C-alpha cells in the first residue's frame, strides 16, 4: 500500500443523500418485513452507510435519514440495496441504482426510484441527492481538497502537547488562516510495517464515515515522508470518569443522560455497519461548555461488518470484553452493547460488575456472567436501572437488545430523581480506584 493511499484526504465536496421512505417492499402473500437500506457509491473506496431497521412494514419511513459521502465530484452511481433483517439473518429484497449525473451544477435530485426485485415490480424508494457546489470561505479553509499538496505544518501552527503514545503524539493546533483550534495526532511512520499502515488506513476510512454529535470528528488527513497527521475535533473536557470524580454532585439521572449519549453514538455506528469493539471509559471524552456532551473516540479496533457476517478477531479490554470474545467464538456488534452494560454498572456504583485480583479471575466471572447488585451501594438505585443492566449482561448475545432497543428501555422514560447518589464519597473513591487500576494495567 503506497503512502498516498494511506493519507488520501477528504474530497472536494460532500454528496448528501437523504432516504425518506419506500413502498411495496413485501411479497404480496407474505405481508410485512423488517427493511433497511445499505447505501454505497459504486467505483468509490467502499464508503458505505446503513439506515435504521424499520420493523413490520412494507412501506417503511426513515424520516429523512441523511448521509454524507466525501467525493471530489459526482460521477457514477449510488447503489441502494434493500434487505429485511430477522435476528442475525437477512434476506435481500432488491436493489436500486441511481445515477449521479446532473448533480454537478448543485441542483438537488429528489424522486421515487424503482427497486429491482424478483417478487414485486411496484417496489420504489424515495431519496434526495445533493452535491452543493458553493462553499463558504470557512469551509474552503477548514476542509482542504484532495489536490492540496501542502504539508500539515504549513497549514497549522502546533502548540502544547495533549497526549502521547508509542508512535504518536497529539498536539493542540491552530489553523493559520481560519484560526480554528483543533487537535492533531502526529503518527510516526514505520516503513517496516505494512500491516500498521493498513490498520491505520482502516481507522481513517471508518472515521471518515462517521458524522455524529457524540463521535469525535476527523477533519483532515495530511501525509509527508515521515509522518501522517490526523486533524481532529478538539475536545477539552478530559475522560468521562475523571470528569465525574471531579464533580460536586452526581446522580442516577446524570447517568441516564450519559448512557443515552453513548447509545446514540453506537446506534449510529451500528446502523452504518461499524462495530467499535473497544468501548471503555478511556475512549469516552467530555465536551461542551459544561462538559455535558459525551464523545466516543479511538477507532483503532473498529471494524466494518455487513448483514449476518461474524467478526472473529479477539480484541477489547479485559474489564469490558464480552464472553463470546473470550471464548474465541465468532461474534457480532452486540459486543459493544455488553461493554455499555459494564460501563453503566460502573457509572451507577463506582466499581465494575466483574471484579478480581487479576485478569484470569475477571474472565472467569465474565464467562459465567456472574455479578450482583450488592448493598448498600445499590440500595438507592432504581429497579429500572437494574433491569436495564440485566437485559444487557447476558451470555446469549442473540438475546441482548440492540442500541435502538436499549434506548427504548423504561429506564430512559422513568426520569429517576435528579439528586446526588447516596454514599457519594464511596462512589467517588471506588470510581477513582477503578480508574487508577485501569491506567496501571495499561502501562
């Protein structure tokens, strides 16, 4: 893989695709289905998105789900594959190919398009495509074209160091023209490891797909002879657990708000065919004026999946890894839901559900899903919160709720009282101890 492939920048523009609705998707004799769409630009670098699954409908409505494809110019076709999902299985319904011709002048294209199926000749889908040709001065400054050959230090002034890894450093950076402030991850190239470059390319491709308020944003990518530069949204609130420990008060209602944001980010990722595979507190950052916005970050272990395809690579962090991963079995994106269950448990009491003096003891408990809600720490926690956790931390992955189903849990509708958790000092000390233990294990 060449260096230019690794450091390919975002395109000149953004193709905006909005999916509204479809009709006549079901077979006439079999009634309803659970449809969703996969969108992909043909003859592009595999950028793919997925809509939500709409249960029990032959005329689904996606209420204007919008997706962004980064391309230099609109050409070729957009392919939309429509399928029905049942459990881990899916059944193809049909395909719709829409030409991008005519979008160059900036005029949007919105219409009903025919879906080619074997069962129903009247199947259609309504979408809108738009490739804006005009950009504001700020947009032109902050998103360079793929033809921009300048080096990152020529575009940004680097400032203080924000973090450091084995082969990378993160620095605060200011765009010289717009004065926008960002974080730049500077990665030293290892010419002897093509595999590392491939993994970095995968991470970049995944981050380019993700545009969500609760996901850290990749703005630009630069490349030179010795380094790769990832220009990222600057998040200054620090890690979630550190931010909570520093608060004066913390309540179950606060936890509901935090977990809802994490689930919304993961729901979006799963709908777009991406499993995070390493959800943990270190990868949850705080942003906003009051550090109230949660940002999911670090997509180095994330992976594209499609349909019923299983993932196989053993990865994750001991306290948060799902049992099927420990067993070396094929798994799916429900491993992210398990991790969210563990994080939620810790956010409510300050210590993890699966505890041990070493990884082996922790793994033994995870493999049995052996945990409880000990007193007095859990006496003030609502029954809805406990039921939410119990629905997630189950050994049978097929019985875990999806991110969308999690968000429909009674816990998010019950509005627990916005008061400080009793035993707040115990909660804070437990959370601090767990965080310090995790960091020592990572050293």
